[in-house]
C-alpha cells in the first residue's frame, strides 16, 4: 500500500481561470485515496494544458521526477485521459513506473490498475481510443474555425482585443481613439518604445490593466483586425464583420515600415537628429556621430570615419549642434514654401501607388508559397527552387523599399504651411518625430571641408539635398 502517493489532475481548457475543474478532480482523488487507505504525499496540477498537443506539462514532469527519485511510490488520477491522450506518452509513463518500481497506478473512474499486465493492456486500448477522439475533436475544431474565418466572424477567446468590447466586434470609442493616435505617431516616425512610454505616462493601460511594452504595441500595430480584415492561420482570408479602426492603407504602411526596419537592421530609437543623413563631400561616405565633451560642453561631431567598418576617408568633421540647428531651421522654412505644397498635392496618387505596391507584394508572397509547395511535392528540383526564390526575394525586397518610401509623407501630415507654428513647439517633439520630419524632406546633407579648429559652422559648408 503506497505511503507516498501522488495525485495528478489536469484539464485542457479553463476559460474563466478559476481552476474549478482540476479542483474537483483533486477532491475526488482525495476521497479515493482515503477509501484505499493511501497516504497522499503530493498533489500535481496542470491547469489549462492539453495532454494531446505535446506541449510540456510542468507538474506532470515534476511528478515523474519525484517518482524517479523515490519520493512517490503510487499514483492516483481521476481518469486515464487526464494522465495522457498520447499512446507514446503512455508507454513512456509505464516505463518510468517500471524503472522506479511503482506498481500502484489507479484511477477514480473505473477499476483500471496499470500496475497489472491486464490493466496496462486495457490502458493501452483506452489510450488509443482517447488519442483518436482527441484527433477527431481537433479536426472538428479546425473545420469550425475555418468556417468562422471564411465568414469573417471572430473566433473568440478569453481576452478581448484592445479597441473592441468583449463580443470582439463592438468598437470601444475611447480605445479606438488611442489606437488612431498610436498609428499616426508610428507612421510619423516615432519609435514603438517612445509610443509605449507616452501611453504609460498618460495612464493608458492594456486590456489586462498592465503597462504597455513594445511587443504588445507591435502586436496591435501589425494586427490586420484593426483594418477590418479577418486573419486565419497567419493569413488574411477576407473582410471581417467588425468595423475597422484604421484604413487598409495605413495597415499596409505599418507592415512596410516594419519590413524596412528588418531590412536595414535599425531597431534602436534615434540618438541624433541627422543620423544616416550626412555625407562627406570628399569621398561620399556617410558621416557618423561621435560624442565628445570638452570643459563640460557638448562638442559632439559628425565624422567621416575610415577603417574596414566605415570605409570613409577620415578627413572631414563638423560640429553637430550648429549643423542640426541649421538643418532644422531650413526644414521648418521649407514647410511653408509653395513648392512643398505643390509636391504634396498629389497625395491621392501616393495612396494609389501604395495600394498597387501592396497588391504586388501580396502576389509575390503568394508565388513564394506556391514555389515552396511545388518543391515539397517534388515537382521542381532544389536548383530550380533556389533560382526562382532568388528572383522573387529580390522583387519582394524592392517592393518593400518602394512601399516604405510612400510612408514618409505621413510624417508631414498636417504640417505643410505650418512651419512657423511648428518652430515654436519643435523643442517639445521627441527625437524620433523630429528625425522623421527631417527625413521626409531631406534626402541627404553634403558637408564640405572647413577650417580646422573652428567650432562655429560656416553655412557655405552645408548643402541640403531635398527629396522630390
């Protein structure tokens, strides 16, 4: 008779998180142990975890470890399918019991005893049926989810999406307004970290009442549901039944912005206003910011650096602060020029271009998926697959670069003609926003040689090359 018995309880789905299902299992197991005269040494509970998916079950593994260490000499479970629904795992469990010399494995429901040969045979038969039933249930669930997705309906869940009520369909106006501001700030060039900080400073919380982090923010920004699209198995399958909070064009611009960041490798927030924009007139290489403090003063510079990691001539520097002030003044002035207003008058055509590029990007992605399927089926050779993949990958990256360019005018939304007013609040904008406005107008800044040792900036050294 076991003197150190273990009770194991498990349930696959706990919708309300109350743990009522496993609690009932444990109570029934305690009564069964009392009737058998077993002494319970430990209780192991895996709540809201499937026994068919193959995902790790921490408490189940802990119980097996205790069995192997001799801490447990008997196991009591409510029903076999609470222990496992996978035949291979059942065999592993039986082997673990045999290796540890544990012969007492009983269940509340029925008279099954895995400690006997006949009981083990019956457990294998019942385990096979349980696995088949789980497979059938999974197939029915997947079929139902496919049907729900095709109709554009939400599949539900325990946590509502931010911006929508608990029915997953009704828009929550105040949260929708926040999402609109998040999208506008992101497309205007502000980093996810900066936006998350702003939300937390404003006292805005997630649906779980927690502070915002960049991963949560990215999940919202890239989720097609906010553009009124239904996604299923990682792909958009059609329009959704719920109201969109943002436009499809903005959704595509967000995806393009993330794609460009992935290509360029830039994820950290901006540190300097003209990062990546200054060029050396001697060799054409990019200038890099070099921090330097002298006598307590910031004498940071933009430097043409030589060497294998930079490749410049190393013969040109310019003091950063006066250069940044000068370029910012020129940008603010340009916002009020008729030329810029004329250039931005064709915004509708920009939107049309973004839409066409997005459709082309979808087509390329579809071809990549078809290509992978053909290779998997053996319809094409590996050499043919690689050759076609190179072409399609190149086209995909080119489209993403073009699409990302269409997002840059978002940084100027509402600004043309307001350069004078913006100048008054320029210092209150975060660096990401300032950089985005500058980058939307400036292609690059050419720096010419100056007099060595002179700290003040000679305007003749600076040539701003504007975007067209």
